[in-house]
C-alpha cells in the first residue's frame, strides 16, 4: 500500500531541464515525469545489458563454430591421410603376398626339377585374409581397417616364417637330392652304337641262348669312356673274360661296370665325378671287337641300363 502511495506521489513529481543558449535568449524548459523517466532509463539499461550479453553470446558461438570447423577440417585431413597410409599399406601387403605366392611357385618348380615331392606337413591352403575395402571415412571404419591390416600382417608374418623354414628344408633336400642325382649312373658312358641289348640273346661264341647282363656299345679303339655317375672306384684291373674292368660304387644301392677296356685310367679307391674320363675303349678279355660292355646294378640286382641312362 505504501509502495502504491509512493508511486502515486512520484507520478506527480517532475524533472525540469532548462536549456539556456549562450546568447541568454530563448530559454527552454523540459519537464519529465519521474516515473516515465525512470521507466525509460530502466528499459534502456536492460536493452543495453541484453545487447552486450547477446554480442558476447554471438562472439562465443562464432568462436566455437570456428573452432569446430577447424577441428572438422583437421579431422578430415587426418582421416584422408590415414586412408592414404592404409591404402599404401594394403598395396604393400598385397605385393608381399604376391611375392610369397611367387616363392611358393618357384619352390614347387625346384622340387619338380630335382624330383622332390611336396612335404606331407606342408599347408594344403593358405590362410585367407580379410578384405580391406571400405566406402566411408569414419573412426569406426578406420579402426576396422586397421584391425584387418594387423590381421593380414600377422598372416603374412606367419606365412613368411613358414616359407623361411620350408626354404631351409628345401635347400637341405635339394643338396641331398643333387648328390643323389649326381651319383645316379644315368650318363651315357661312351659314344657309339648299341650292338647288344640287356636280356636274352644268342651268344656270339657258343651260338646258344644266354642272358646278356648289360649293353654293348661299339666304337673305335681308344674312344673315351666316361663315369656314368659320381662315386668311388671299387675295382680297377683284370677280371677274367671281362678283360680290363672298372667298377664304380655310386651309393644309394647303385654300382656300374665298364668292361673290355683297352686302358684303365683310374685306380681302386679313387673318387670320380660324373663325366670324368676313366678308361679307353678296347677289346680285352672275351670280346669280338672294340666295344664297351656296360652294366648297372641296383641294390645287388642287375638292371637294364637303358632304363636308367639319359640319352641326349
């Protein structure tokens, strides 16, 4: 009640503003009701404060928006860079995988060339790697791609470890196999014409049917005779009807015999390599003319030399 009385009293009060020119003439007075003046001042103050707060709010919003745009731009650049790095890593991974495939193919070719079989414990199939492809750029997608990348790298690392082990075994196997192939008596022991084959024939001395235990290769006297395979000379000398004879042990159950030689060029106990000249063709012993009587024994059994010899 007191407030209303004060307000009513205040409404009857005025502020008087006197405007006095420098000339002192035409003085003007302005009267303003105190309530109205207070109301205008209050509204003006409120508007000013609101305007200041609005400006501050807009400034903060603009700064936040600018910062957000900068962050978004940085994130986009970072995401683009990560995507490029992932693509490069994927390409490198793919290249490594292709090289591993090439190594596998070469390994198989080497084994085939030297007559080795694929190990029984070799993996039947390679681990299947998961796909890298993604159509959108996002944090979840990038994490998924990186997980796939790690998975594929682990797969490749495992494969490479296996390849290193396989290649080490292959080197050892090839070394052993090359020794076997080098010692295998499969080189034609001399040049000439095969005049008598392995098996039953009519004897040129008795005219009766008899078993011929090797092959006869005829040529001129003095024609070089070669070791059919690498090995150790276990006999070099005269052997009854065989005349001057050389016997070579090749290992792996193989033994070769060279008979009717005109001259033996190696001695017992001497190591010879495949292709070394070991004798000269002749007609010593029980022979009808210059030729080489050549035999191959496998694990104590005489076999057909033509089943072992490789003709060029």
